[in-house]
C-alpha cells in the first residue's frame, strides 16, 4: 500500500500518445549529441504535454487497480501498510479526495484522505448513485509556454486536468473525438472474441448511459456470472459424455446413479479407467432437482433418438476458417484474410448429404420470448459454423439447431 507512484511522468527521449502524437526531448538530445541549441519551445511544450498525459493515465490505472483490489473482498477486507491506514486520521482532515487521487504519492495516503471523514452518514451508498463529487483542477506548476506562443498549452492542460477529474461522473473520453485513423483487428480470432469486438460500441454506449458509475454491488453479480459460466462448462462436458454413451448403446435410466458414476475419485487410474469427468465442485453444481430435471429432459429429447440412428456423430468439433476482415469485423474495410476458430458442440451426420449442427446454450431465458431471443442472439454464430462445415465436408444440406438447456428444447435456426 505504500509503494510510491511516479510523479514525473515518462522522461524518455521520445514519447507518444494518441492525443498529442510523437514528441521529442529536444533539450536532452541537444546536450547529449552536442548540437547547437535550436528554437525548441514548440517541441518542449509538446513533450511536457505528453509527459503529463502519460503520468495521468498511469495514475488512472493505479486507481483502477486499487478499486479492483478493494472490491474483491466478500466478507472482510484488511488494509496493511507501514504507516497505517486509519479512520478519521487527523493529518488527512479537510483534504480533497480528488486532489489526493491526483497528487498523493501512494495508496496509503489516498485511503487516509478517503477515510478522513468516515461515518455512517457519509458512507451510506452501495454505489456511486447519489454520492457527491467534487471537481478538482490542479495548478500547473512552472511556465509551460512563453507568453508569445500562439498555442495556449497552459489553458489546454488545465482544461485537460479538469476533464480527467470529472471523467467518472460524466462517463466521457478525456479528449472528445480522439480516435485512431486506422483500426487494427486480430488476424486470428474466435467467435466469442469476435462478438466482443463487434459489440464494443454497444458496450461503450451502455457505459455512457450509466454515466460511468462503478457499482459496488457488482461483486454479487460477478459471483453469479462466474457460477453461470461454470455451470455452462459442466453442462457442455456432461452432454458430450451423454452423447458418446448413447452412441455406445448405453441406457441411462437412473439420473442420480449416472451422475454419481461420473464423479472423480482420488485414484487417477480409476478415473481414467471408468472415464470419470466431474470434479466434486462440478457435481455439486448440478446435484439439485432443477438441473437433474433438465438433464433428464435432454436424455429424453427427440435429439437423442436422432443421435442413436445417425450414420455418425462428432462432439466438440474444432474448425478453422479463413475470412476477409471486412466480413467479420463491423468497422473493418480490409480484405486481409483473418483466421477464425470455433468449436461445434455436436455434429450429427445423418447420411452422406445431410448434416446437423447442434449448439448447446445455457442462457437464462424466459419460456415466452426465450426461443426468439436465443435465435436472434446466436444466429450469426451458427451461420459461421454452418459455412465452416459446408466447406470442410463439401456438403450443402446443413441444418442448424440450438439446444436450450433452460427451456429443454431443440430449436431450429434458419441461417
């Protein structure tokens, strides 16, 4: 907690930021290489702006890391430091929190300022909604530019500090409209990563709609999301095993006994021999009446009979397909080839000409509108999967389906 932050910003010979571009430490270079002094006020101004901007961005990242660290605790949080972090510390009384975030040297000093007026009345918020904010504009020390310079960098820097100070409240970029002329996209990606990239603008808009608030209650939401992801992984693993057992003509009549037979034991040899795939934690996650009913519904779904009689079935089929960047990324106009990787949960080969793609989904949707939501949400993914199967297996009749774990239903998706 007492690790000192750098207050100098970067001081290399060359600095670069997206906002101000490339800048050079002319004075240092002139001294280093014995070059006669040149008119360098413009270069010095630009260099100082970049140096300050980088320092501010680094500080922002430090504060973000502090926020993450403080909000990981579920029950108790211990703050440990050499000098001590205290409630209502006398030395911190009356200090401005925004000023502390900008100018204090380490987390210890920042937290002492945050807690200097601690009481139930002042800290009654579970989120930033309703909390009060103060705008702090630091003083810019020293002459940044000469009085004759037509560019008023001093005013600009003060304005920049002001915008940064109020950034969380307003949910805006530090410098509005600062965008890259050329966007770069990965040359190798997966569908899930592709989806995130293409929804980035929507994500940014949602953040703006929330005015940049950081919900302190997000921890419970995060824990719930983690459990949902884990359950999804368990369901995929379990369904893969069920399909393979069905193909071996194994009868699954007792769900309880079947699931218990898949739980790993202490012996690695037994786990390998009996093909036990579930950890104790994974088993406990689905060892309840609701999940057991859904697993029962899957085993008794019409899909299972199709699996029994199909010419062949393949689970977890990995594929790689090459597409132009502009075909995958919404904001790209490039014709460069991008490698897209994916995994088909279940590929059913009915005969030499007919194939079925089944993608398992554990999305928590309602019975009424759930089917249409799933189709809309995953249609593009299945279209890409269909194209990959058509190319690799040289077939034209490929049907695409979603099996909804929540709805216990096989849903056809027209791509």
